[in-house]
């Protein structure tokens, strides 16, 4: 119960990595607010969290609707009176593979609007409340930008922008005892599992390059790392990027 009575707000909590994090936090006693675009899937996840005794609330929302994000933070405070952990998991846009020279202005703007701006807006809006709780922020990065993966110009730019503002905020907000870290995962999400069925050879080639020879479990691997970073155990860790990828990219 490392997170007993702590309030966590997460984007994209209805499926995949976000859902895994919700369950990992629930099992440590956290109260959870999670948002997602699909109401049916969100309500189902909420029901599953209630079934294991978690106080969880689903709020339908789209991270690309930037004007709605402050309202969602306000609703969290109205319901629970505090915010302890902000997790910027959802990313919308920038998923189309294109060479640099084929990437249009629209492609880049889409990636920044959906993949970067929500993290920026939510960090800014959550700050006053995280000051009160000496809370934590967990952002999601990607090795795409760290290694300069081909055909990922827009997506890589958005993800590296998140790491950049995480470092700036670390320097500015450390005085408030707020710690800010990034997770760069490789996980067995529903999308990846579908791709595995469609192209098993490509999947096997990818996993063969991972030292642990497998993808991460959204709850047991990614979720537990997020639990650690949101708990008192990580109170002296900030400004870092954690590669939760089975050793795929070893930072030096």
C-alpha cells in the first residue's frame, strides 16, 4: 500500500499501458482519475477497478482538446481535494511513418498538438496542486527520438519535446519538492499484439534485439515502475528518463 490515499490522474487509462498503470496503482491503494476517448471502454475499466476495491473514476476526454484539460484537473480537485501524481501517458498524432522530407507541416503540427501539448498543459495546470502535496509527474518518452529512428520525424520531435520540458520543470519546480521523471517503454499493448499476428516475422526480429527477449507487461513492468516513481521510494530521483524496455536502449 505504498500509494494509500494518494490521488493519481492519468491520461489514456482505459487500455494498454495506461490501464496497466491504473491497476498497478490500484493495488497500492491509490485513488484514480483516468481519462480516455472511448466511453464504453473507459466505463468497463472503471468497473474492473471497482471490482478489486479501487476508488476509481473515469472521465471521458480527448487530450487533443487542450481547452478541456484544465477543467479535468479542476474536476479531480473538486472530487478528491488533492492531486499527488500526474501521469501523461496518452499520445495522439505523429504515428504515421514518413521520411523527413515527406513530413508535412500538418504532420508535425498534429504530432505536437496531440503528442506534446497535452503534457505541457497538464503539467502547468497541475502545478499549484502538486505544490500542496509535494507530488510527482511521470511523462512518457520514446527511444524514437533518443536514437533518431528513421521515418519518425514528427513523433520523435514530440516525444523529445516532452523530455525537454521535463528537464526545465525539474530545475524550476525542485524547490517545491516536486519530482519529474520520464518512462520510455516497450510494452505488449493490444496494438502490438495485433501487429504480432499480422507480421510475426517482424515481431520476432524486434524481440530478438531486446536482451530480455520479450516485451514489457503494461502492469507488472511499466505499471510497477510508475508506482515506484510516484511513491516516497523515489523522492530523491528527478529529471531522469527510465528505459523500461528490457535493455533495448542502454543509456550511457
